[in-house]
């Protein structure tokens, strides 16, 4: 996962996003009790406000635990500052949590459909 961040300059939008993604992973890994991944997407080239990060876990229980961790969210939001994401867009960047259980229940297990 970390190798992709080096394919893009730290000054490029994609480089910043990839570094933020790796940073989120590093913050979540020590406290998440199950396998997880970070999914991101958005039309950041049109406007840096248009980016979304999802921390995806297996269970609703783990999702709820992470959602309630205000310290974790503060640290994740600080990554936008650390990697110099455009200041005017930072408050609009969505960072959320989702579980496979919810996707199964609401979208027949289809992550693409779920995020659409």
C-alpha cells in the first residue's frame, strides 16, 4: 500500500491523498481488532472538497467503536494539515466508517452500489 504514494509527488493532489490514506491506515491499525481497508474516491481535480475517505471494516460493532473514537478522528483530520491538503477544502473532506455487515444488509454485499 505504501509504495503507491511514492509514484506521485507530495505536492500533487493525488500524492497528498495517498499519503493521507497511508496515514489513516497507520492510525487505525493499532486499534482495529479486525481486518480493514481504506477506500477513497472523488473528483479532487475539479475541487479538492470532492474527496471521501472510508475506513471499511467487517462488523458493525467495530465500525461503531471507531466512529465513537473522537481522538482517532482528530488525528485523522490532522493528516489533512500534515500533508498540506488545501486549507479551504479540509472541512469538506468526508471521512467515514462502514462495515461489511451494513453493506450486506443494505446493498446485497455490493460496495460499489452502496457508495453510489
